[in-house]
């Protein structure tokens, strides 16, 4: 199935040669053979009908690879494999599961550079961002290798006497997983690792925009010696059909999804028909608060991290900046100075490029329309980076907007790109009204030298995670997730493994 992005052109890795691409990319593609990129029942295979779909370089808008395009029949076979592997895997001692996860960590770190190049090629993010993602992704394998052996339960006496209660946790079963394009490595490992640690088996569909990283991950899973059928990875352009096939199969007992709130709602409706356990990490609209007493230099550093990691294409990205009027000019000037000096360009052409293209030209056009609407409403483009304006790729400048109205569409919409709208504030109650006046509640950021004030504000913010005096909130050891329409459930930490376990208890006669 051909790529649907505007301007996508047939081609090969020659598009990368034009950009001065990393020379190892073509060799790595030959090794992982994405046209036979489906991991099914312990082996790599092509789709049952032999179909493939195009993978496009967002920096040039040219096709540089083709990937297996799995059918609904392939999706059903993946559930067959996972269901067959479940009894043995769930009975595998926790230590043995832990050692396999630790091996995956070592393998992933060992191929970190090759994986980073692959992520940059299909996603567009800078090599520094891609390298950071690979190490973050690998850490989920290490963290859950340690959690796999932390078995826990309960033992107690019934209040009425005469019985004892034993509480235990067991694997939920076959889990369907659907991952997004913005973190093609980390979103996979963040789901696979806890599921395997819990004793579950997996069927996973990566985003069709960025399937190659999942294909590479499949090869690592085979190298690690994970038993056949325990993990099945099914790249496909038939997103809805594959998902429905899985959610309608009675052997699938849980679904874990990361993506847009709109798609999450659809999946939750389908899951409700089968009363499936659902874990959903959905959209965000993160506020970034700078107090009057904040260390402005630290706030600027945090703003760069929170806004521009991955080019702003992250659900945790700072989406709206609330800066106290006493420091608004200083913060805006210093932040703008950084923005004006940023290098925007193709990641694989020059490692010095700090911001790559957006994932599609449609995403670029959406953000440009949001900026145009804000400017028409009175906002000012205060600062703008340079960018390759003549490139056919999905490039966009990094921009800082001032004089933004608190109710502007750009503030109420998840931007998902490198635009920072700044709003000044001086009344805390009004600030909280602005912060919480959204359907989303994934993450937020607060910068203040008064830790007590920052914590009190964080307690009143309707979000699942708050970065205080830092621009990053993601950590494998912390429970990642949101409130309201930003999702249900948590990933990472002990909570992450609980998403893939059922609680069972035994009432034992005791006399």
C-alpha cells in the first residue's frame, strides 16, 4: 500500500545519499529485511499475501524502504501464536523471565547507534534525540527485569476468624498493544517489558509511519532467545482492521494503546464490548508555569527540554507557557535567544542539526494553520529559528509567540510541534483556572524557588505528572499516565506491571 503523505515519491535510500545520510543505514536495512518484517510465532516472515507498504523519509518526503503489510489473517495468526505460548510462558519462573529481559537490555544498548540512525531515518528526530530514546527504551527492559522477580501478595486473617486470606497476582493473558510513531522504540519497550515480566504474551502493531524500529526490535527479541510466540510484532497499514481483529478475539484479555484521544475513544468502545482490561495513554496539553521567583535560566533550560525534545512531537511536550509578568520579558528574551540559534535540518545530513522535520507534511500544515490563526487573533511571532524552506520535507521553524490570548485555539489544541505560545499571569487563582480548563491532564511543569508553593500548585493541577524545576517527567521507575481524557492506567514503575496482572485470592479454612 503506497504512502498517503502529500508529495511522497517512489525512490530508494538514494534520497538519503542526497542528504549525506549515515552510511550504515542501508546496511542495517539489508540486515533486518523489513519486507519480511513480521515477527510471528518465533520467526520473521512476510505478509500472507506478500504485500508491503512504503516507509517515507520525512526530511525529503521520499520512500526509502518497504515494510511487510500484515493482513487481518496475519493478525489472527499472531493471536494463535501468543495464545499457544501463554501457558508455558506464564509458568516460566520469574528469574528466567528476568534474565531474558536483561539480555534484551544488553542487546539494545549494544546496537544503540544503529537503532538511533533508524529512528532518525523514519521519524525525522535529531540523532541526539534518537540516541536518548534508545537508551530510555532499553531501560524498560532493565527495570522490569528487576521487577519481574519482585513477586508480592498478601496473607491475612478474616475479621470474623476461622479463615485465612491469601492474595496473589497472575498474568492477565494475551495482550494486544498498539504503539505510536513519535517514540517508535520506547513506546514498544514500555509495553512489552512489563507484560513479559508479568508472564503475559503479546501481539503488537507499530505505527505504519514508523514500523522499521519495531522490525529491528523483533530481531533483538529473537537474538535474546525469547520463546516462540511470546512476542509477535505485526506491522501493517491496515490499522483499524488489525486492531478490530484483536479486540474481537476472545483470547485477547487486555489492550494497551498509546496515541490520540480520538483513536483511544474508539478502541475503548470496542474493548467495552468484550469487557477487556484497557490501558490508554492519550493526548496532552501540558502547562509550563514560571513563577515570579523562578530561576529564569533554569526555566529556559527546562522549557527547551519540555518543548523541543523530539521536535515537540511528544504527548508530554509543554504546550502553553504561563510566565509571571514580573519575569515574562526576561524569560521571553532568553528563551527566544536559544530558539533563534537552533539548527533545523535533516538529522542524517548533519549531526549538528538539533531539530528535524515533523513526521508528515500534513502535521506541518496543521501547525502553520494554528500559528496563522493565533496571529490573526493578535499574537506576535516574537522569535523564529531558521529552517530549510526550500526542502520538500516536513520542516517548520521553531517559533515563540507572545501576546497570546488564554483562550486562543493554539492554547486549547495539542500543538505537537515546535511552537511555544507565551501567556503572562499575575493571579494564582486565574492561573489555575487557565491550567485546568482543558479536557486533557497528562503532564505539567512548574518552576519556582519556593518548593512549597510549587508543590501546592502541583496538587491543584489536574494532571497525572508534574515536573518541578525540571523539563522532563518520563522515568521507567515512575508511573507514567494522565487523568481526564489523557488516559487510564499507568506505565512504568510497579504500577506498570500491575496493568498486566489480575488479582486472585484464596479463602482458606483455618481451625
